[in-house]
C-alpha cells in the first residue's frame, strides 16, 4: 500500500509541476495524512500599463499618444517654467519643473488637451478599446 501511495503522490507532483511537500501515510509517522499537500498559488496580477509624455521646450512629447483603454499616462515637466495638462472636463494643477501628474484612461476615444498657461501647447491622447 505504501508504494502505491508513493507512486500516486509522485505522479501528482509530476503532473502539477509543483510539490512543496509530500505527506506520506503509513511510514510510521503518527497522524500523517494519506493525501498530498495542496499548494495554493497567488493569482497573477494584471500588468499595469503605463505611458509617458514629457513636457519640454513648450511642447508635449509625443504630441499625439495612442494607448489602450486602462493605460495610465504620466506627464513630466522637464521645462524651466510651469505648465498644466488641461482636458475639457479635468486636468492637472500647475506642474513645476520636475513635477509629474498622471491620469488613467478607461474609455476609448480621442482626448485633446492643452496647457492653460501657454495655449499654443496642445496634445492628444487616442484611446483604443
């Protein structure tokens, strides 16, 4: 009986490609279980999708960014003066040199934006589904 159980446990470990511990019954260990230990795996976390826009020389680079829905975009001001990232219904505060601001885009569409301090500065986020 012990050999059959050992063969079953070995087969289970091989098919699962994981075996943290073997619990073998009938080996003289009092109270040992006759079932293999169950190994639980942490659920895989979805990758966080990120994109970046650099603010430099009074420009958003890239000027147009195409992303998938669910992507978080971060703007970083690399200019020596303050700028904003202003959309029709939301936007950043004034970003000083080195400051960043992020927004996660969850719906498909085209989202135009500008700097409220320098109206000639414009950009566009194209979100695909």
